[in-house]
C-alpha cells in the first residue's frame, strides 16, 4: 500500500508538471495535494514498517513528538488544500466568466501559502498543548486499524479519487509514460 501511494502520487505530480495543458489552478492544487499525501504517508509508514520488521513497538518520546508533529501538520494541510480546491471549483462553477481573473497564479500561490501557515499556527496553538498534556494510553486494536486506515489508505486513494477519473490526467500520464519508455 505504501508503494502504491508513493508511486501514484509521484505519477500525478510528474504528469501535471510535464504537461503544460495542466498548468492551471485546479491541477496546481491537485499536485500540491499529492505532495502532501506523500508527506503524510512518509511520516508514519516507514517507521511503522521498521517497527514491524524488528518487532519493537517502542518509540522514543522525542521521535514520537516529531512524528506526531509532522503527521498533524500534513494532515491539516491536506484539509486546507481541500478547502482551497473547493473554493477553486466554486469560482469555476458560479463565476465562470471571472474565473481567470479571480483564480490567477498569485491567488493560487497565496492560498497554498495560507494553508501552510494556518496549519503551522493551528498546530502550535492547540495540538502541541493537547498532546503534551495527555497521559500515555494503550491503543485498542480498533484504534490501531483506524489509524492505519487514516494514515495509509486515504493518501493512497486520493490520487485515484481526484485525478485518475480525469481524462486530462490520463492523457498526461500516457504521454509521460510513452516519453519515458520510448526515449530509452
């Protein structure tokens, strides 16, 4: 599942970056979402795989805090990017004649920057205090499965849900693969 997530998200980023027809706000946000999904899954899964291989379930407290910090930051960033994408679609549907004027590259960059800054601010403002003050508890099997589903399955499915049903992305992926295969 980790490899599918990494490969799927990397392909989306490469396809959008390599096809000039996809250099518009919607695909800008999708490529950022793919990048953040790569970060979400790479924050937890490699450490989890190492723990499974060496059969050691302990993680040092400092490592746990760092991992939790990045997981929360990237998880929240995912949500803020989805909000920016929803705004982009709202403008495209409700104000199609003004879409190009409203969703210019400057605003798109600003929305992504605000997403990053909002997440960092929210994390430091609330998350750190809450998690540092709570006592350590043992997770039940259900919460472990739920955590794995949230941290692995969602980032794996996002490329399929948001892009692979899209004809433009499929065409860009075909061009990318053909260029890669036939250039060798």
